[in-house]
C-alpha cells in the first residue's frame, strides 16, 4: 500500500483549488461592500436618485470583478503548462494570492472617492497582482520538472506581453491621475477590454 | 516529461470549481444580511414579535437560496455536455458569475422593502443570471470542440424553455409590481417551484 | 469527440464540491460574529474581564464549529456510498445546504442570550440539518442507479441511529430549556461528544 | 453497478477540499477587517497620514496571510504522504480547521493594539494551529492503512522540527512581550521567513 519516497508528485491541483477558493471569495466579497440604494422619496425620482448614489460603487464592483476574472484566467492558463509544484513556486503563489485578496480593499478605497490617491492604490495593487503572477510563471516555466507541456517562443512572448500590458497601462493611468483622475478611471474601465481582443494564444484553444 | 504544444486541453474543471466557490459564498453570504430577532420583551409575546420582524428577511433568504440552487443546477447540467473551454466561453462564464454575485445585494434590497423598485432590481438581476448562462450555453453547444456529449433536439428545446421560463415570468412580475408588489413577491416564491416539476430531461438522469 | 446521449453520468463530484464550499464558508463565517475582547483596563484584571466577556461567544463558536464538522462528516460519508445524482437528489441537497447556512445565524442568536427562545431556534436548526440530510440519504440509498457501494443492514441501521440521535437529544434539550436553559446549553456541548465515541461504521474504515 | 462493502475507500480528497475552502475564506476574511485609510486632508500630507493609520493593520494582515500560507503548505504536504482517512483522523482535521478559523480573530485583536495580551492570544492561536496539525500528522503516519508513501527517518525528523519550530519561537515571543511587546511583533514578522529557508525536504520535490 505504500512505497519509499524518491520524488514526491507535488501535483499542482491543490494550489489551484486554493486559488479558486481565494478568487471566488474575493470576487463575492466585493458585493458586501456595495451600499444599498437609500430611497429617500418614492417613485421614479427617488429611484433614480438612489441609483445615482449607488452607481460609482457598482461601476467599481464591475471593473474589479472583470479584472479579477481576467487574472483568474491568466492563473488558470499557467496551469495548462505547469503540472507540478515545489516550495518556492508555492510561496510565489501565496504572494500572488496575498495581493489578489487586497483587491476588494483597494476597490472600496476607489469607490469612496476618485482622486489620485485611490487611483494610485488601486493601480498599484492590480499591477502587483500581474507582476507576482508573472514572477511565478517565470519561475515555473524555467523548470522542466514542473512542466507538463513545453512552451514555444510565440507563447512565451505573448504571455510576457499579456502579463506586462496592464502594469504599463496602469502606470500611465497613475501618472495622469495627478491632473485628471477621471481619465484614469476611464483607463481602468477600458483596460480589461484589451484582454478580450483576439490574441496569439487563441489558436491553441479548442 | 513535457511535449510541444498543439492544442491545450482546456478542461472545464477549474471554471466549474470557481463557480462552485462563487455559488457557495454567495449562498452563505445571504445569511450575514439576516437581522437577528430583537427580543424587546420575554416569553412567547416577545418571541413571536421578534419572529414577525425577522420573517420578511428569512423569506427573501429562502427564495434567493433556492433560486441560486436552481441556477447552480443549470450551470452544473451544462457541464454534463461541455467538457472543454476557450477564452470566450470563460469570459461569458465570468459575466454569469458577476450577476450571480449581485444576488445577495438585490436580496438585501428586496428584504428592506417590498415595492416596485426592489421587485424590479431583484427580477432584473435574476433574469440576467438566466440570460448570461443561456448565452454561455448557446456559445458552448455550437462548438463541437468543446462538447463531450452531443445534444439532441429534445434536450436543446427543453434547455431553451428552462432558461427562458424565469426571465419571462419575472418580466410579468415586474409589470404587476407597479400596482401590486406583493403579488409579484408571491410570483417570486412560486417560480422556483416550477423548476421542481418533472421535465423532459429527467429521463436522461440515473 | 462527442457521442449521442443515452444516460448522463451525473457524478456527485460537483454537489460535494458545492457542499465543501458551503461548509467551509459557514464555518469560517462563525468567527466574523465573534466580538473582540474590549480591554477597559490594562494588566491581568482587564484581560480576564475581556476574556469573560468573550467567553460565551467563543463557546458557541466552538460548539457550532464541531457540530458543523460532524455534519460535514456525515455528508462526506454519504458520498462513500452514493456516486451519482439526479434532480431530486440535488434539490434535497440544496435544502440541506440551506439549513446548514442558517447555523451561523442561530449561533449568533444563541451567543447573544441563553434562554429558551434561542435554545429553541438553535436546536430546531441543527435538527433540521440532520433531518434533511437523512431525507437525502434515504432518497439516495433506495435508488441503485445512484449507488456505488451497496449497503448492508448494519450500516443502514447505524446510519439511522446517527442521523436521528441528535434531533432526539436536541428535542429533549428544547423541552428542558423552558425551565433550565443552561442545562440545555450543557446538552448542546455534550451531544457532539457522543459522535466521537466508537461506532459500528468504524470497522469499515481504513 | 454496486458491490457489497468490505472496506470503504475513504480517500482524503474531500477533507483536503474542505481545508482549501477554509484556508481561502480565512485568508480573504483578513481583508474585510482592514480599515480604509481615512483622508482628512488632501495631497501627500493627508495620504501619508492615512497610510500611517492603515499601516499596523496592513502589516498584521500580511503576517497572518503568510503564516496561513505556510500552514496551508504544511497541510498540503501532509497529504503527499497520506491518502486515506478515518473518523479520528478527520476529527483531528476539524480541530485544526477550528483553530485556523480563529486566526482572523486574533489578527484583528493584534492589529487593534500591540501589547502582551494580544501577543499572547495571537501566539497561542498560531501555536495551536501547528500543534493540532502535528497531532493529525502523528496520528496519520502511524497508520499504514492511511498512507500512500512511506516516510523515512529524515522526513520524520524534519517534519517534527518544522511543526515544533514556530510554537517554540512563539512561546519565546510571548515571554518577551511582558516587557517589550514590539520585539515580539518583530519575532512574529521574522518567523515566517525561517520557513522560507532551504530545508531537508526540498530534495524530494520536483
């Protein structure tokens, strides 16, 4: 029933399961922060007033949800290639999860008031998510013992582009925010859309 | 240990796991919103008064829980047929999860006060859940590369009926709510029961 | 890649995953309700005073956590025997999850004040958990198409005893609570211990 | 379709799934406790003041997150060796999960004020996590029927060192806290780093 140790399998399944749990909680927690529309007067007037009050929070909720969805997708894609883990790979993973869990916090901060400080915190947080995930990816794909499917140069380059795209864009948004914070907000709305455009990885998918 | 890429497997397992996580958090979060019965006086009088105060919240909790259970079931059934994913299928999935996560929010709104505004928000939210899931289903079953088991016409039609049934009924409930919001509430209570009646998919189940 | 439908597999894996998610959230949510010890004065005096204030909440937290752990165990054991599901089995499962999710709510109510009303709500909730799980079990084991491993009479009887033990004990606790609510609380503390004693199912375990 | 019982498989998968759920919720819940930076005045002055106010909470969040990550890693490693469970093993697991779920609570207590009382509660909680996990490990590895891969003496000793390291260090931190609570806090920051150093288990990993 049991055999002496040589190498442990260290399959990535449980790290993925922890990630799915963390993403699903972080995504759902966003909604707890949403303030209920307070209806001061009845009828359409009161309703539209309440909606106007809820709107910024709802928008930030939607941006963060889609961004987290895209990050989850990137994380999920990584494990198409990587099937085994080791201690350092897992610690990089915990680091990634740590900054992911802060997203509901920075979202709340952004929803409270759109100004350069909240744009900075939010953009920094999202950039750190991408960068820690990229670090985990770079660590993983350089170790053949962890990989299931070998990369080719096209995938390698496209992955780099996708990982670094949003930190660069968010950096620009942060710079702009010192003068026009609402333009930065528009950039935050548009960025996820860039990830929906066709890319070079699509042809490897069923 | 590794082989060059041709097509990635892109199995649906992790998307399902994310969904199970999101549904379980959304369902459990409903209970955080529940107000504790405040017992002003002791004995049966105080207890029944407290129950009467908790009752609307508890009812809304139960409706939403059962509705989310039915949606989870539909989502789960989809993956009896679909076994692989691609980027667009997953993005439709994230959209579905986004509206699912809003259900605790609209439930709280409905529990606060039963009036046409809250009936509208709640019915719209639940309808969007069904419609985004239906969009994902339509996208998936039109791509043979994603499917595990081929559909026949009976399943296709019955799925359509089940996906569109509640948006239609909720649309009627919203219309009625401008005059009789409590009748709309009764419709919201009855709708889930429709999904418990025998249907044409039952014969394919063990 | 795809084959025409005859019978869908309807494996129980996702229902179990939803359950694991719901139990883990319900168990962890218990801790959100815990009030922080407020330290009015420093030193040991202030600390023990704070502990005394936190103690009832912490005790209720521990009881509920262990009880949920035992229910999770029963739920998990059920799926040693049952490997496939159908629509009715899943709806019974959703019902079970619904009452499980209410446990943090009744725990909060009990922690607030130990009196017959809270003993009643708490005991009723836990009994409903056991009874709905038992209903699901009875439904499942009567359908050979859902089962993986056939039951023998010993397992059948022992399962019935374990499912009905706590509703009976909780019923007694509720009766007693009209006179001595703290004795009922002691019964709630002791009941989980009964489930730790050796039983007739142990010999089937590795 | 079904066969009479001899021994149930009792695979560890669902206990691991419950654990992944509990860890992911406990880790994400930490962030709910984080207070939003309150910006009294605008510009850099107000921002740095707000950051200074948020800093202690953020630091405690990061310590707890990394510590929970390390515990999750230990828990995950245990199941490289153990593949089957029984009732007692699972009950030890529930005990472990119970103290893990208290970590957000003690973190909140620590973040509120750094003094010997909060250092004591926090260190005690983390030590109990390690000790209950160690108890589960000891129970498991002494039963061949539960194991997948046999231990050798090196693994056995290194596991003991890793399980007992932090309770010993935390014990020292608690002692010191009666005089210098901030030194204890520094010890809490440093301890996780010890677990990042290379150890004797690394050579068994891919």
